[in-house]
RNA sequence: GGGCGCAUGGCUCAGCUGGUUAGAGCGCCGCGUUCACAUCGCGGAGACCGCUGGUUCGAAUCCAGCUGCGCCCACCA
């Protein structure tokens, strides 16, 4: 039966199926777009430029819905700008994500081969990671393509590729030469199991049941002791001071005296430090171990204390541990406590729960560990980057995020850029302990490719490019390369210009730098956004983007941030499989408001082939919308005869044509403005309402009488003409959000319609984006239409509430407020008849109010539905009473306002006048309703 | 602990510079096979806009406090 209907409905529109089938359409169009190189941006094009660099996804794993939102937004912007006359570049790429990627690969190698990285060796491990990278980069790229992203794939970059590496080296060299990169000590989070430093965000805290040990620090002169509490007794071996609060009466006299560290017999001072010590906590005395505790480290810096490392790389006690040397640290802890007890120094032990940092990778406790690291001096760089936002050169949307940026930069904390990893850009520093500066000058003095500086025990030599090699200074002076790599963010920070070829002055760089907007998440404002501004200013003297659009963070149904590491990520491919890419895009875009979070509840669903995928009814919004547009198009196209060719709108436009054109242009205006301000959810709602409500529910329905019931050929043709015009505009406006569907429909439209200004390109993605023609916007006709719609709705309500079946036709009497309204409604009597299922509509200002009829009042116009015998008086009385009550409330409200002298005196005249007008109208309505109720009750 | 944000019908969210009869989608209820669409049409019910104060002629909207939640940053010897 469906087949029969299909054939009957589908006059001449071959191949347009009844429901939109996304999967068939999507792959076909994507390959078509890429084959035709429609995503390629030409740096030589004689057009204004627009560019976006993708926030490069980490190659740690596949993309989730958070990325899908991020990429949808960018694609909408890119496609919109392309259609708006810009040469738009969307630069794709991925990030090597140092620690995270090395960690996943190390873990996998360990699981499958029971080998750690030392077993494998640097070269082999890095090789494995490259293989992983290739696999996931391909997967990510595939996901982006499925999403429909209009990336210029020929330009795809990777943060570790040749081009990016060149930029990293150039930047490092430049900063080093200026003295902005230096070597220093820093406490790192040491993973004793993997023997590597881990990043702060790779640490999870776990509550561990431990003890608080209270013991005595004996004074060196033998006269008494200081009570100290600790959760890590073994660190006593590295203590270099005991601190008290300067105003603590109990210990004031001890300040400046010396105490003796048990077991190693080191004498250390008692110092006063108001920052470290909280007199109310513990004993009020704090042992200070600068080499193994972040706070103590800071204290150590303040007081210039020695920093004694007591651990080996594997977490055992080193040669500084006296009798405990060689013990694993937890064994040492036990033995040391026993020792304290034997010495009579242990006071008591309390059970105590502490938050202990654990490595996310090895799940073992991390140890703060002092080591040599490389830093970037942030002072001046940060100040300049702050200036960019303060001066408005870089603008945040929403503006509140500027604060995150400024606050973080304001701390001006030096940036630790070295990581004890193998996966990443190896630091371009070589050490030479034995040579003289003259040796360096002899070897590297010519040109500007090597720079050096003296450290206490060695030369620090930085090469601009390439590998210096171990014997560049001859066989007598060995060069050693620093084994560490750079923080991932060091290369990410260069992304906007590195991807365009910098330091080469490429045409691409000239054309597309600075980029137009950065679209990203709020949690990397400091890590990434701020650093891009810094390097952009430093390397090119120009900020890397004008706008920063921070979009919502996608949360799961429980309100947890969706992330790869949490494992709660939802694969966009699941959603695409179930609902289609356009549905995904539309739904995600409509979620993209100024809010900072977007919840996305999903549930697993078994597919017919047994696979489980994640689905969410939220995407039905987008799927249904796609289907609606599909069917509206199918309907119109099915009615257009092959022989018709429209080249311009008809001469004599009817009222509904003027109305839909006004609505269309108003929508185009609002949509462009919303896009300009990154208000994508607004864009979606505007287009949804215009398409579904204005166009489908009213306009197309209105035109059906022309199509079905008219013998007038011209009328029919005009109806199709105007409808196609509007449809074409809808497709274009919607294309950035729903690219596949609109491209597919565009193809069908083009077969039948050829407007010069609307159907103006072979591919919709190259067509011109509609802009508002303000001469088409007609306030008056929209108001008239609104009243017509409300009258029809009033009639429909009466019918529905009284359970009047569609087959029963009634008559209506409409009593308008004035002659103009009367004339308008008379001209639309057929419409009212059709939409209200009426045999007749009498529009007459002087008509008598019918005695028995369903009633509504719309903007003062009285609407009566005469259906003697069909209307239940009880129902009508109920309706009227409710209506009256509602109106009374409103009357009371406005009355109160108008009686308030404060309002009348102080509010703007326009507001007061409007209120008065409203009041009079409401009173009139109330009178009429009350009269009707009276009549009914008789 | 510091910062930012959120709290609007059962659910997910709009409501941008204070003046709206507080909206939408889903869900719910009723009716509906006239040939675009049941992934649909028509109609309806459902909200003291977290709480308490304040500013104002007027507050969902601005301010303060409180409560609950989320995120980021820093973290306790």
C-alpha cells in the first residue's frame, strides 16, 4: 500500500524517497565534496579570508560528543563564511599529546607483551607510539569526515610532523637566545614504578588510611626538643629545617636554635615561617623537607635552605639516608619509626587519613622529587598576552571567560616545559662539561644556528635545527643531548602559525594568519589559549585570532564531563548511525547556547546485528526536523513539472507570498546576526521555526488549494514558483548546520528550478548565503497574518474542545475591530474556511452576535463558530468561564499598574500608552465574553 | 581554600540591554488514515522562574546573602 501511495504522490520526482535516509546520502556527498576539492582554501583567492584552526584532538583515542559539538560549531562557521563570500580555511590536524599517548601505548605494550618501556628501549617505544598515532589519527579523521567537516585535508598537520617540528625548534631557539628559557630545579611528581615524571592532571588522589606520627626533634645543645608531626616519617632524612609560626608563644624561644636530625646527625635550624605553619594544626612545628614536598620546597626557597634528595629513581632511599640507604621507602618508614621508638623520640601514633597522590598510569603513589627542568620565563610574555585581551585585540565569547585568562596569566608562573618522556619534541639542548667557550665559538660561532650559555657545571648549548651530534667539538669534548622532551602544550601553543608553515613566510601564512576565531572548551583557556597568544605575539608580533568562542562542555546524563580518560565518551559514529550526521549536528548546535554545560543522557541499544551502540532520544529533534524538511521538499518537487523553469518570482504576489517573504527575510537577518555572535542555538531555533511553522504548517498548507483545487494554471505555477524560492533559501540557510540533507535536496531542486539569485550554484555549499532584503520585511502584513492565524487557531480550539469531528463543517461569523481588519479577513475567508473546516465564513463588523455558538476573542476580533446541536453548552460555558477568569486577572494586573502613580509618572510614555491600550482592549474582551456567557446560561 | 558558572513545567533547555498573557522540543492527555511527512497533523493540560532580603513605578531578568549542584585552579605538615 505504501508503494502505491508513493507512486501516486510522487508525481515526476523520481528517486525522492518517503523518508530521509541519511546513510545513503552522507558518504556520497562527502566524497563528492572532497573529490571536487570544495574544502580547499586558496591563499591566492581574491576574496576576504576567513580561517579557523581545529583544536587538534589528541591521538590518544577516538572522538566523543564533546568533540562533535566543537567540530560542528566550527563547520557551521566555515560553511557559512564560505557561502558568504569568504575564502575560508579550516585547518585540520591532531596533537601528539605527549604523556597521555605514551601512557596508553606503554600500558598496552605492558598488557600484551609484559614489557615496560625500559625493556623496549626509546627507539622501539617511540616506533610503537607512531603506529598507534597512525591508527588513531585515521580513526579521528574518519570521524570528522562522517560528521561532514569541511576541513582542507590537503593541509592536515600533526604536532610532531616536520613542519610543526621546525616551528618548535625555531621558537625554542628564539626564546633561549633571549634568555627566556632557563634551566632550574623543580619538584616533579615522580612515578617510581614507571620511573618518570607525571603531569599534575595525571594524578588522582586517593584517601589512604595512614598514621600521623608525633615525635621529638632534639635540640642540638641537648636541652629539650620540639614536637613534630608527620605522615611521612622517612622524609626526616631529608629535613633541612623545622619551622614554627613566628607568633607562636610556645616556640618563640626556639627560633634560631639548632635541632639534630636523628640517624644522620645533621644539625638544622629552627626557622619562623608564617606561610607554612598553621599554629593550630598538629603540634605547631613543621619539619621541612624541601626536596620532597611542594610546600616545603617553597619554604626552602624562601629561607635558602639546602635541598637534600633522599630517594633514588626507583623510590629507594639513596646514599643520603644513612643507615637506611638502599631500603625501599616504605620499609624505611617502618624501620625509621622503630628507630625513633628505640631512641625514645616517638611520642604517639594516631590513625590518620590522608589524600595521597597516585599516578594515573601505574596506580602507585607518586613521590615529589626534585629534578632539573627547563622553564620559560613568563613575566613579560604573560604581561603582553594579557594586554591583548585588555585592549580588545582578542575577544572572548562569552566575555566572562576573559577573567579566567587574565587571572591565570596574572600569576606569571614560569612554565615548566620539560617532560621526562620519550614521545614528543626532544629538547634541543646539548651539554658539554669539559669544553671552553672558545671551543664553542670555533665550532658554532659562524651564523646564527647555535646559542649557548654557561651553567655552574656545564655549557647549555641550543641548536636551532637538526642534531649537533656527540662529536661536534671533536673527540676530546663530548656533547650530550638532553634526553627530555617538551611539554605537549609547547607545540600546541604554536598551532595557529606552525600549521601555516611558519617560520617560512608562506603564502598561506600571509593569507590566513591571524585566524578569525578559535572555538574551544573553557578548561584549556590557560593551558592552550593563553599560550597561543603568547607565541603568536612572540613569533609574529600578531595575536593568533581575533575571537575566542568558548562553547558548552558536554556532560553525560549524570552531569559528568565527557572525556576520554573517564571513559564516558559517546562515539559520534553511534549517533550518526542511528539518527544521521545532520541530526547530530543540528541537535548539538541547538545545544550550543551561552550555558557552560550541556547534558547529554544516552542509553545503550542493541542493534539487529547484535552490536551495542549508544543512542539518545535527544537526537530525534534533529532527525525529525531533517525528515520534515525532506518531506516538504519532496511534496513541492513532486508537483513541479519538468518543463517548468522559474527564473524570477511572479509579478503578482499574493498576501501569503508577501508574508512568507517577509518572514524569510526577517529570519535571514536574525540568522546572520546570530551567527555573527556565535549564537548557534538561536540559529537552529530560528530556522526550525521558520521552516516548520511558517513554511510547512502555514505557507505550504495555504498553497495546497492552489496546487490541488485550482484549474488556473498560472496560479498553480506561481504557487510552485514562490514555494521553490523559499525552499531554496531555506536549504541555503540551513546548509551550514545540515550539510548533507541540504546538498541532496539542492540537487533535486536544481533539476527543476533555476533561479538566478537563489539556485545559483551547482553545489549548495558554494551557493550564496541568504542575506536579508529589508524591503521585503513588512511589519503590517506579518501582524495581519498573525491575527489570521490566531483566528484559525481559535476556531480549531473550539472544534477540538467540543469534539467536533473533521467531517462536520460549520459556519463562522467573524466580527472585526475595524474596517481595515474587516477587509483583510474578507479577503482571507477562503483560508479561514479551509483551515477551520467551514462551509462559510461571514466577516461583518455589524453582524449580530449569534446566540448559540462557540466563541473566541482574538485581538478584539470576535470569532464565532455556529454549530447548532454540535456544541455542548456545558463545554462552552466552561471554556468561557476559564477565558473570563484569565482575562479578569490580566485586567486586574494592568489596572493595578495604571493606578500606580509611580508607573504612570516614571515609566516611559510608550510603555504607559501600550499598557493603556492593552487595558482597554482587555476590558472590551471581558465585556463581550461576559455577555456571551450570560447568553449561554439562558 | 580561590575563581567561574548553573538552579525556569516530568525531562533537556531558550528567555541577549529589567516592562512578554514566561517560550520550545521531548514526555503526557484528547482527536485525527482529505493523496509531503504517524520521524506526521490539530487541540489541550502542566511553571508561586531554588530560598531570603534589597534596588526600582516595575525583577525570571539587576544587587546581596543563603541552599544545592557542576567545572577550573590551588591543596594541608
